[in-house]
C-alpha cells in the first residue's frame, strides 16, 4: 500500500511536507501569496473582496505595536507570522477547530516551528509574548466581527470580550484586493526582517 501524499507544491517550486515541514522549504513569497487568498470568517464578510488572513496579520501587527510600542522588532515579526501556517492549512473558524480536535493544532504547531526557524525566531514564542499577540489578535477579531462579519457589538463582546475603548483604533476595516494585500504583507515583513 502506498502512503498518501503529505506535501503541497508551492508557486516557488518548493514542496512543503505538511507532516514534517522543513524550514528549507518555506519561502515568504509563498506565505504572503497564500495568506492573501485565504479568507477570514469563511468568506462571510462585507466588501468586494474577502478579508484575508494576510490583511488580518498586518492589522494584528499594527495593533500589537500600538499596544506594545517599545517591543522588540522580532516580536513584531512573530505577530505578523502568527497565522502563517494558514497559507497551507487554511483558516478554520474556532468551532471547526474544536470539532477537528488536536490534530489541527499539532500540524499548526509543527508548521509554526518551521516558519519561525526559517526567519530567525524561536520555535516556541515566550508565553508573555504569545499573550500580547493574542490580545491584539482578539481585538482585531472583535473589530472584524462588528465591521465586516455582521455581528452586533453585544455578540462580539460575548465571543471575544468587551474591548478596552482606548485600545480600539479609529479604523474602518475594508477588504482589499489580494495582490495589494500581498504587497503590504511583504513590505511589513521586509521592514521587520531587515532589523531582526
């Protein structure tokens, strides 16, 4: 019996083994491209384009920096890459992740470790930094829910917690074309990686 294929061919030509990912097979262009076409909220958002994971990642990095203005740039890079594995495994909404069980998290963790190693970050981010990134991620999710996904403020408060008003940026979220978002993601990446 032959084993099932566990790799995906990337536009760069790399073949990424999803079960045993190697940092050598990870390219930022593949990540940026993939994330620019992966829709948050399963595509159930207002706008002419899906709100992509790449756009969310850039926004989370902005929020993380705003909440932690003196934070080391390498942790800003970690914030940008916090959902990077989704370039190959997609963005599952939380209820689906719970139903799938630990297998999804294990694959996500292996991909995250390889991505971090590729770009000079520790395979496992310190818990304090993870909590700070999660805070920015949750704030972004609250804004996305209310502004893009049709949730009321009360619904978003129940799911994500009521945000501290001073933490909310004065921003109207609007999805942008994937290739434009890819360019923004790469610009932020190169700005951060050049100083790590």
